[in-house]
C-alpha cells in the first residue's frame, strides 16, 4: 500500500509540473527573459528554500548541513548549474515543438540518462539492476514512439497548420534542442545523487532529499539568472521590472508557475519516503517522475489543441507511446 501511495504522490507532483507553464500564458507585457527570471526566483529559490527547512530539526539550521559536507555541497551546486543550461534549452524545445512533444523528448532523454548516469557518477553502479535497466529501455521506447508521432504530425500538417498549433514549430531544430535539454537536465538527478549526505540523520524520511534539491536549484538559478540578465541587456528589456502596474498580475502568475514547477521535486521527496521498502523503485524514481511528466504534458498538449488537425493514425501512435510510458513507471517493481 505504501508503494501505491508513493507513486500517487509522485504522480501528483508530475501533474503540477506539467501544468506549470499554463500560468505563464497569463503574464502580461514582460519579455521572455524577464518573466523567466522572476518565476525562477519562486521556482528555484523561494519554494525550494522553504521545502528544505522541513528537513531541519528544531535547534539546528540549514547552513549546518552544507558546512558539514562542503565537497558534496559544491558538487551538488555544480551539477545544478549544468542542469540550469538544460532548463534554458528546455524552454526552447517547447518553443519549437510545443508543450507536448517538446516536454516528451526532453524529459524522456532526461529520464533515461538521469537514471543511468546518477549511479555511475556516484559510484553506485550496483543499483543498476536488470529491472531498472529494462524500465529505462521501455521508457526510451515510449519516448521514441511519441517522437515518431511528432514526425507524423510534422509530415501531415501544412505550414499554416503547424504555425497555428505551435507558432515557431520546427521539428528538426526542436528535436536537436530537446535532446540537448534532456542530456543537461539529467544533471539534476546526478546532483541529487551527490547530495545524499546533505541531511540530518534525524530528519523525517519524507523530507531528507529537500536540502540537496535546494542546492541543485540554486546552481540552476545562477545559470539562468546570468543568461536572463544578458538577454535583458541585449534586448533592452530592463524596463520590464519597473512596470509596477503589472506587479500584482505578473508576480501572482510567476509565483503560481514556480510552486507548480517545484511540486514535482517536493512530491518526489515525499514519494521516495513511501518507496523505502523497494530499492528498485528508489533507483528508478527519477525515471518514474520524468515519465509521468511526459504523460501529463501530452494531456495538456491535447487540451491546448497542439495535436489538432493530426490524422487518427498519428493520435493512435501518440496514445500507444503514452501507454508504454505509463507501464514503464511500475514495470521494474513487477520484474524485481
């Protein structure tokens, strides 16, 4: 029963993450770099910091954890900064492919590489059991099927229909950017692996990974902030931050996008607390989260009519890919 609860919590977090880009559409008169920067403050600093505090027992401070493990803290920050590059290109993948296909390819690549590379980088290759590897392969198969659905979509729609569904649709450029985003985004999982020591022994099992999550997001924030400020200067959009009449609306939706995005990792931490009895699912939990993110992002893609005008064959292939992803999330538990 605890395993089911853990999977449900991770699924709720995945649904929230997949919904996090919807509030951004309600932001008014800010350039991309301005609203990306502000929502990042909420998503990568404010809410992760508050989450990390839940892992701090009474009489202790969050700084104690990081000062006690300086090397692990720095490695976690470093991989967080690399993940930040993935976050930037992740946004571009959705620009060229749409929410559904962009998230599918990027998160699918991130799922497979994050699950495989984390034990490799942290010296725990023994965690890569046969059920875990099979689960990753099936996940990548599902992503491949969805990618094929995207190819069918690209081939069947006219240029006008492509632009109507996704304004800047470009299948070739989008796939390349999405693969890069997935590879760099996998560094988030590697950062969490290096940050396993960043917790108090007496911390609640549900919250133990949250201090490490905060360090990863801080590293990612630095990368994104540098790029956004560069774009503010290049595009002369510093004035966005001075439009005080927009604060109430834009800060609200940036904060909403931020907490929805962070919910995936808050849910991952809580969910892993319920998966403690299954080492296989603990190792595979990153892949589960990414697979469910892909599934729910495609649900939003359908709602936002990104697949409108596609043939029944294309929709069938898409649904098959989603079904394979859903099966992959619990397959390792059946195979162990």
